């Protein structure tokens, strides 16, 4: 992939964030998601690439745009696979909460797992603890491994987990271990990424969340030198058969190379609401400000990008010529 593609892709997440941020706290998650999806799709048309959506808003008959298999880009440039979540955290935005993001990931064709839309058990850590954890190991063993890797006492470790009834046993074990816990209501892509940045205060992610989001997080952590492992958790015969049709082994631990293979990938995210890592969109008059993160695995480059956008000159969030 060409290095210039990184900055082009930031324009995509910026547009989606600007479009959806107007809906913050208004209780209309579907409208916010539609705004983000439409804006993201428009800007994708201007990007120099031949892209195919492998993780998107659903199958062709479920989503009018950014559906799995849709072709994106202007038809020139590298052939790539694309994973998108125009608004990661629709409930977050609807309630005005923290860590809503617009995110995407790009890799060379054939290098992203086509993850089915189902639950995945996950564990994620930053660079210091790579190779030291296992998604099937007891929680206490993983906590001790992270504490040792980061030169911390176990009571100083911060674990994050989605606050769901299905995680009651995980939360109980974390409390018994004496670690600090950050419960989140939504947004486990952001939570996984946070494990690779010390200033967020997060050391490890536990629990189950969406499998597509696991692939997005894997691309981000590949760029950052971190790690995520997963196991698919089909909840019905239909989901189990879906895995069989896709040739996926539900008993297999999905390692980084299973989720995103090869030596190159790009991840971009723009904050929609404020979070530990990125600030949310701010509006003032006819201008909007954005705070984004873009990373490339091959070079290891991590950029934070601040944008100031004239909404008068670019009312549709894209200039195609």
C-alpha cells in the first residue's frame, strides 16, 4: 500500500464523525449511524484505491451502503480489503457518553479475517504484555502476567470489560483479584486500543464483544505492537452453521495473524465524543474540529491529527474535485 493512503483515509473517518456528532445525546442512534455511514461512503469514492468491504454494515440485502462485498474507492491504486464501523458506539453517542468513534481498517487484499457478525471472546494487551496472555487461561493468571510485564503490583493493574450480565463472573473474579476495574457500557474497539497507550490507564481488556470489532481492534493493535486474541462464540445453530460455511473453527484461538495477516495494514479513527484517547467533535459557528488517530503497521508510524473544517466551504463534507 502507498504511504499517502494513510492521510487519505483520515478524511473518511473525519467526515463520518462530523456528520454523526450533530446527533450527540439526542437519543436517535439509527439516525446518527445513518449520517456517519452516508458521509463515510461519499468520501470513500474519492480515495485512490480499489477496495472491497469485508466487514461493514451488513450483507447486501441488509444495508444500503458499506455492505459486505461493496466496492469502494475511485478505481485506481492498490487493491485492498476494508473493515468499517462508521459509528462505533451508537448507544454512546445517543446518550452523549464517552468513546464514540468513527473507525476503519485497511489491509492488502485477502489479509483481513471476514469475521461473522457474532460474539467473540477477547483478551487485549499493549506491547509490554505481548505473548504473555492467553484468552483461555484463568483470569488471575493473565492478570499476574500483565502485572509482571508492566512492572506493577497486581492491585495497580486496570482491567476494562463491557458492563453486561454475561460478564458477571469475569467482574467477580477481577474484584476478587483486587485489580482496578473500568466498566464500559459500549465501545470495546476503543477499550482494546487503550491498552496500548499508557496515558489511558488501561492495561488489559477482557470479555466478549462483536467479532467484527475484534478485527478492527486487531489492526489497530498490530500497528501499535500490541495483541488481541479471540474465540468465536456462536449463540445459535444459525451462527454455528455460518461459521462452518465460512470455514471457521469455533474451537480455535484466533491470534493476531488470523485476524490480520501480512506486514502492512492501516487503521484510522476519529473521535465523535470525548474519550481517554481522542477528543470528540466540537462545533463553533460554521466550523467543526476533529481529533483523529491514524497508524500504519509496516512503518510503525502513529499520528494524531487535528482538523479544522469549514462547513460553509465543504457543506457535504467532501470536495470531489
